C-alpha cells in the first residue's frame, strides 16, 4: 500500500516538473547557508496553486540574501510564504528556480 502511494506521488510530481510560473504557498521548514550573510538554501513545505489539488510538497530553493532574510523572519514568526517560480527536479526532489517573487504572508493568531 505504501509503495503504491509513493509511486502515485512520484508520478504526480514528475508530471508537474518543468511547469513555469507556479505559485507555492507554505511554511519555511529548513534554512541553510554557510555564512551569517549572503544567499542560502531554503525548504518550503506547502501547496502549489490550484493546479496541484492541495497536495503537500517539500520544495527546495536557493534564495538571494534579501529573500533569505525574509524566509528566516517568516520561519521565526511562523508566517507563511508565497513563492513564484519554475518547478524543477533536483536529485529527484522538487525544487524551484527562476524565482520571480518571494513574499511573506503574515498569519494572524
């Protein structure tokens, strides 16, 4: 049963790879950079826009220093982010490249 679910998820992800100008709404779950400044790697757990059927994804991306700072602040505060860019495959894992916007959506408590 688990293998069938994983296989279905992999097929769905492969079908979406290469889609351009997709929006991802989610939470920053991982931050990494070598130095305390500069660009860094971020993982967002969330959902692509309505074409995705609200299926949860973990998506990796590299952000410039400015957007990385916004991601770190969103992570610290528990806010959601909206990322727009192209969906890619990076070592079999969903990624985003050519990011055109990275915005923080403040979650009210």
